[in-house]
């Protein structure tokens, strides 16, 4: 019987050599073909295929007979080799065990020898230290006998003994005890003798003696203490001498002592503002200048020696060692000069306070006293220059030079008022004449006013301190200019001045001319003051006075921009008439009507008004503040929108972007901060449960705004607090503008949520709105934030 074509094809196409061949699946497939004789026919076909496979195997064996025999023989040889390797491996393991045993024995013997050597080494080290102590002790004795010449070497020996005697085992050795006693006595003797040498070296200004004394202190480890002690003595002596020279008792002594105390020559104190008192005072001032310079010179002498002496081990100078220590101020000439300035300021203040006559002398002859202080400054200055002090504290001197110069002026800061009053009147007169009720200064008058200021500043340039005080008078004059200009600007009761809906009127043109005059004054004064600001003479007070002119411009422009801000807020307030619940946004770039109106308004304001102001920097500041205020108002309005759909969110995103562009039109060159606007756009896309985990709330936008967003989402399930209080969005916005404190806002919102809870309870409700837990959590988080 022939095999059906379909079953024969199945048998022929089957790959029986596959590893995943499944017999049951194969049989099931053939059986599904139908017919009772199919299995016998398939079996016949399989036997035929089996015969073909056996024939192929026989052919393969005949063709490769020798290779098959060779492979069978090779397997036997491999088994023999493996047996042989196993035998050798066992022998090798036994050999390793014997070697390990021998090595353990040798290691224990070596360890015993190492311990023996360590003990011997410790004994040798102790003996070496004993020998070293005895040798240094003998050398110290000889150095002490040599006297002052070998005192630094003796101090070095004491230091070496100090290090060796730190080992406790030496104190138990009898032969070392005399050396220990010698070390104690030598330490006391060297310290005592070196103190006398140090004092003598400072008196004689002997660098060799001072260097030896400092070397001794260095070896004894007392160098920082010794330098600090010398500095304290120097400060104390200078303060005592200045106090004595400026005391009323000293200044009231008679200048004539040649006659003694004979009959008729009573030693009466001088009273009143007499010539003798004046002479004694200026004599004392000259002596104080000399004493101050001498004190700075002595510290400079000490620091020069410290710079030359070096540590023999590190090759670092003693000065560098002290600079790197915790008390580096003791080697700073700048710090010492600051002390001198502070001491002189205190003592001259006490002198003026102790006698009315002395105060009159200082007030009336302030320039003379100032010249004395400038003479002191000039005499001290060479010691602070790098070329004069061997480059120590070079960086500090460069950085502190301006501070030091200011310090000399501050010494006499309390005595300047009387001398500067006349200068102030000379500056005020032309300003008062230049302004009348309906007139502002002409170009010539402005040039004249500025010329007088430049003249006053130029006269004071012989001294930086006096220049600083004149700069204060000039700054007062600039402030007077600012007041006069501000009086020319119409007040808030002049609506035609501040209107922004019509074209520019004559009143506004006059206001523009005043603001531009102030800008012109500021520009000219900046140019005139530049040399003095660059020199540091009264730079800050001059800058502060110019700030007054800026305030006039900012107040004038700001008052007008206040109306611009109100108009912008009115336009933004109409957003609640927009439909944000629409299902589809036909144009993905569409913006709301109020935004397009805002863009038109800001463009007209810039072209018609802002472009006529010359003060670009003031416009930058005013528009930046306006952008911040309007932006805050805008995010409040956005937070009150209810029933927003997905398309509505897209429309809000477009409005937020368009809002930035509209505000940017006011000042295209300014850099506005729209982080709160952009963050609000991101926050609106958050799920309600994610508000509580957002850490940026409270930084970019207030908690109250975020909570208003949640209330808007919860409506009508939860009535927003402002609606419960019978307010609309406009009323609530005004309320928020009046209550800027976040605490007041949170309390109001919290009371609204509590009212909702009470209403649910009164109505017998069993569950709250799904947004209630999120609102409660945000209110609690806001309260904690406010408390912290």
C-alpha cells in the first residue's frame, strides 16, 4: 500500500537529528492525518529511512577505518598517562609535607633569634642614650662655664637633654642623675641670663645680641612666648607714655622751671586757654609722634632679626615659623600700627574730654593736628613697604595699606565738625540760588554747581583724611540737590502727571525733564568724582550721595510705573472670564484674550513713555520690581482658577509663556526673574497627593498659593475660604495684597477648611472630600514652615 502524499512528505521533511526532536509530537501529527493504515505505512517509510542511515554508517566506517582504530588506541594510552600522573601527584604531596615540617622548625628557631636581637637592640639603645646624655651633660657644663658667648649652644644642649630625658628608663639610672640635676639648674640660669641679654640688645639695637637671645628662646621652645612678651611690653610702654604726655597734670605744668621755687614763685597750675597750655600741648604731640615712630622702629628691628635667623634643621627663618603658628599677629607690623592708631584715638579722646580748654585747642587748630598725624603716617609708612622691611608680610601690607591710611584719619574723626562747617555753607549757596518754584537750574548753573564741588574736593587733596571729610560735605550738597529736584516733581494729587492711558502731556514732559536733569547731574558728578573715588578719598560717602539722586529718579519713575502696575493687574484680573474647562485646544499656540491685551499695553508703554527716560539703569530696577509684583499677582490669579481641563492646562502654559514675553517688552534689555511663574506651570501638572512632597514650595511660591490651587481643585466639594467669606476672586486678591504676611494667609485658609469640616459634621456626612487630607497636610506643613 502506498503512503499518502501528505504523510510521506511529513516523514521526508522531518529532521530526526535535532536534539529537541519530540517523538510524541511527531506521532500525534501523523495520527491526526486520518486513515486506519497510516501507522503501518509510516513505519515502512521509517524502516526505509533507517536502512539508508545504516548504509551511510557502513560507508563512513569503511572510509575511515584506520582513523577509528587510532582513536580507540589513543583513549587507552590517555588512561595510562592519567594513572601515572595520579601516582606522581601523591608522591609530590608527601614531599611537600616533609618540607613544611622542616620549615616550621627553622621558623621557630629564627623567631627565637629575632626576639633575642630585639632585646639586645633595646639594651643597646638605652646604653646609647645614657652615653649621649653623659656626653651632652659634659658639653653643657663646659658651655655654661664659657658664659654669654656659648649661651645659644648651652640652650641647644638643654633642648637635646629635654628630648632624651623624656624616656622614663633613664631616670632610674644612677649615673644619669647628676646630669638631670644639671639640666634643671642650667634651664633656670639660661632663662635668667637671656632675659638680661634680650633687654640690653633692644636698648643698644645690637642685632648680634638680639639674634643670640632669640636663638636661645628658639632652642628652649619659648620663641613665640618671648616675641609676644616683647610686643606686650612695647604696647604697654607706649600707652603709658602717651597717657602721661596728654594728661591735664602734665600739660598744666609751668613751662619755665629755671627759677626754682624761690620767694614769690609759686608753682601754680596753668588755667584757661593760655599760650603756655597751647605750647605744652603741641610739644607733647611732637613727642607722641616721636615715641610712636620709635615703637614701630623697634618692632621692625625685632622682625628684621627674626627674618635673618634660621632653623638649622628646616632652614626656615624664625619669622616664617611664627607666621605659620596660631599667634601670627605678634609678627605683624600692620597689626601693631593698628594698635598705635587705636591707642592714639582713645588717648586724644580722653584728653579732649578731660579739659574744655584742650578741646578748644584741638577744634580750632584741627589742620595743624592733622598735619602732625600725617607726618606720623609718612614716617611709619616706610616700615610698612616691602623694600624697607625685607619683604616680610609683603602681601599683608599691600592688602592693608588702604585700611591703615583710613586708620590715621579715624584717630581724629571726633574733631572735624567745626572746621568743616564753613566748607558746607560754600557748597550750599549756589544750589539754593539755582532752584526756584517753577524753574530748574540751567546748563550753566549746573556746570557752576559742579565746578564748586570740584574746587572744594581739589583743595582738600593735600591730605586723604581731610579729603574724606570734605567728601561728606559734598555728599550733603548732592543730597540737597536731590531734595530740590524732588520738590519740583508734581505730587500724587496730580493725576495728569501719572496717567498712562493717553499720550504724554506737558506736565509729564516737565516731570521727564526733571528726571533727565537728575540723570545728567548724576552722570556729570560720576565723571567729576571718579578721580577721588579711584583714590579712595571719601569714595563710599560720594557713592552714597549719588544714590540719593538715584532715589529721586527711582521714586519719580516708580510712582508713574505704579499706575502701569495697577493697569497690568486690572488686565490680569480679567482672566477669570476665560474658559479653562474647554475640552480641546484648537490651536496649540493659542493664548487668552487678556494676555493679548497685556502685550499691546506693555508695548505702548515702552514706546510712548519709557523710551523717553535717559536713566536706563533706573528703568532696569523699576521694571524688575514691577515684574516681580505683577508676577506675584498673576500666580495668585492662576491659583484661583477652578475646573481646569487638560486643554485648559495647556492654555495656561501658553499664557504663562506669553506673560513673560509681555513683561519683557517693557524693558527688552533687562534680566527678569520668572522662576515663580515657571514653577507654578510645573506645579499645576502635579497630582494633588504630590504637593506635600514638593520641597520647592515655600521657596519659589508661597505655601498659601499652593493651598489655593488645592482649594480650586476641590471645588465644589470644598468651598474655597474666600467664597465662604462672600468674596469673589478680585476681593480675595486685594485681601492678599493687604495681608502679605504668610502667617495671616495660612490662618485664613485654615479657618476655611475648619468651616468645611464643621459643615460636614452638621449635615451628618460620613466622609470628607478626597482632597481634604492633602489640604490638611499642606496647611500643617505651612504652619511648621512659618514657625521655623
